[in-house]
C-alpha cells in the first residue's frame, strides 16, 4: 500500500508491507541467510548494483527491509537500517561519521554505554569527545571545535529525563556543517520527530517502546538524506551489526500498537507523576508533563506528549530506595523500559552499585533516585502498588 499521504496510525500498520505471492497479510519471516541468483549474470547485476534483488541477509532481507521502511516512514526519513541492538546502532553511527582526529560533542547524561564506547573504544582510534549539558544552548556552541563532525543528542535523557532543544542545536550545527544525531528511544516518532526538527540521523533502541513487548533486543537508525544513509548502510554491512529476520518479524508485530501503548502509558505516567509529586516521602519528581519540570515549556513545544518515563528522588536516600525496590509487587524490578509491563529500578543499589558515589553524583544519579518505566496495567493498581511500597519506608 502506498502510505505516502496517510496518517501516522495507517503508516504504523501498513508502511513497509511486503507483498508476497500468497497475499499474506502479515510480512512473513524470510529466515534465510542467502538468496538464489537466477544465473551468473543476475549475481553480477546484484553485486554491481544494477539489480536491487536480495543477495545475503547481512546486506538486506525482505523481513528486515519491511521494518526499516516502516520506521523510516514514521520518522519522515529517507531510509532506515535495523541492527542487532541499540548499541550496534549507536556504534555504527559513530564509526560511519567519525574518523581519526574527529571530535564528537554529546549530551553529558546520555545512556551510559553510548558514552562509554567513546571513552573506552573510539578514543583508541584517535576520536575526541566532549560531554556537555546540551539543554544549555550556549554551552553547545562554546564546545564546538574545528574538528567537530557530530553532535549526538539524547532527549529526554536516561535516567535523568532532561530535554534538549533539537531545532536550536540543529540550527547551530548547520552553520558549522556538523551532522546531528538524536537518540529518540524515550519518545519514539509518536511523540517526537527529530528529522522534522532539523536532525540528520535519528536512532532507537528498538528493544524499548518500538517493539514494546520486552522480548527482543534491537536497534534502528533512520537518515534524512541519501548520502548519509548510503554511508551508514555501508558501515553496517561491513561491521555486521545487522538485525535478524526473526527479530524483525517480532518488531513488525509489536510496533503496530505503538500509538495505543504510548497513549495509555503516557496517561498513566502523568497520573503517577502527579501522585508522587504530592507524596511526603518523595523529594522531587522529574517528568516532562509536570509544570515543575525545568523543560516543561520545551516538552510542550517539541513533543506531542510527555512519555512514560519518570525519575524521582526519595527522601530517605539509599536505604529508602532499597526498601521501595523490595516491596513493589506489580512493577517488576528490572532494567530496560518501553514494554507493556511496568519496570522499576534504583540505580544506586542496582545498575550503578559498582560505581563510586562521587561518580554517580556527577552523573546526576543520587542515592535516592528511582527510575520508573510505566507500562499499560491499570493505573489504580500501579498507584496502589507504589503507595504500599512507600508506606514501608
Ligand atoms: N539508547 C538508550 C536511550 C537506551 O536506553 C538504551 C538501552 C540504548 C540506547 C541501548 O540499546 P540496547 O543495545 O540495549 O538495545 N537502555 C537500557 C536501560 O535503560 N536499561 O537496560 C538497557
């Protein structure tokens, strides 16, 4: 179906549909590593680019292509590339855009491994980096160097839920000929479209909201222009971080309900954030839909909803966090986010237990900080669950 002038929900269901010879309504799983050529000439045509028929699954596959076209359509981009994980997507962007001596300017509070791979791996190949509070536009322009090739933004950030003005940063980047990539994992194209705001590349951990069912790990990148896309595609093909056809089938299935899930979990998150903000055992709540959020006005302008990720600080610090974790029953004690199940985690006693208190504080992860990924259960049950657990503190 041609979805060019169709609405977001029609695109969610039909973009990238693969028309097979049996009329299958659902894009089938082409679980094959390789594809037969009709003859030697056909093989030659495929490799020389005269034919765009499939050759080998690392280079392309109908099930994977169907997902790539769907996400590209949702993000208003040129084309997409699906990856085995979100981190494969992140590192492929770095690998494709940066070279020896190049500088990348990144949001300081990006997802830990998106930062660590620069510090630990790309630094060994002579890549320079600066981590800046990109919510402060003046700091971004100051941090640009003659060798800056990429501005890498995450908005909202994980787990601090801070926002960056994508349009303002993209305008600055254009002046200097720098590419802008936005990690849109927390918002999804349902709430925020970075390419429409001037970014060149948009990226997701597909593991989260896009797949939505906590049963696969994957990533995707969408480029606005052909040149940027072609470069990313070549790097992915050579580095080999491709998605698997079965993974792509699962995501093609999960993504169809994205709007419904985002709508439901977003409404519940707003109620839970308002409940937490009034709770005597909670110091503060960070949720873009609260007037108290420092970027509330930006969230209203840049996003079409506020998402379902909440961070909050407990008054009782580390111990209070531990007690809360040990007493929630409906929300599962687990990392990750964006599935139909609510997940809760306390970085100081869980994911960041091995990180020094000083380093945690520098990253904005205080001892009482709790991250709550709201799912689609009944909101009354989620609030009851929280109330029961908070009572134990
Ligand atoms: N970008 C963001 C914003 C993320 O939250 C994650 C994973 C990634 C990239 C990497 O994606 P992956 O390779 O895991 O698909 N975030 C996780 C989290 O908050 N808990 O567990 C993983």
